C-alpha cells in the first residue's frame, strides 16, 4: 500500500485505534525492543496510553499489507517525545509505533507490534 494519500483515511485509522486504546481493547506485544523501551524509559501503562492517544495524522509514515490477515494493513507512525531514561536524564526520543487493527464480529482490537525507538529513518508524508 505504501503511503496513504488521504489525511481523512489516516484520521479514520487513528480514530479506530484510539477507540481501542480508550476501551482497553489493545495490546503492546511483548517483544525485546518493546520491553527494552518500556523499561529504559519507565513507560507506565498510563504513559503508553497517553503516547498512543497523542498520535496525529502528521505522525503517519506508511502502511503495508498484513501478512497474517488478508485485507488488513499494518500502520506505521513515528513520534518524538521527551522521556526520562534509566539514568534520570531527560532525552528526546524518536519513537517507532507499528500497529494493526483487527476487526472481528464481536470486537475490534489493536495490536501494537512495535513500540520502541526508531531504528531507521522515517518519512512523514503529511508534515510540511
């Protein structure tokens, strides 16, 4: 899919994701990079939700087809935040947030595959 060309479509993706976060229908996968990030910056569950709910269309990078669910997409966002590291220093951290919204007949859930520091340069098609 690459970059979505419509801000309105990204807004819909964000609205669906944020509804899942607000209702508790989400999970951040227990992967090494995610665990390290959450531990290194003492990112509490409340902070995790605040970070996710703070995503905007300007933070959008790209989307790619899901390899697990036909017709579903994985959405990639990036965000810069000031966080406190394990040594107590305030640092500017560039984040990489990758998620998939999974819709089932009885529930919609968001799975955050990546929630950690950026590992490669990101581009932001809606930033000016």
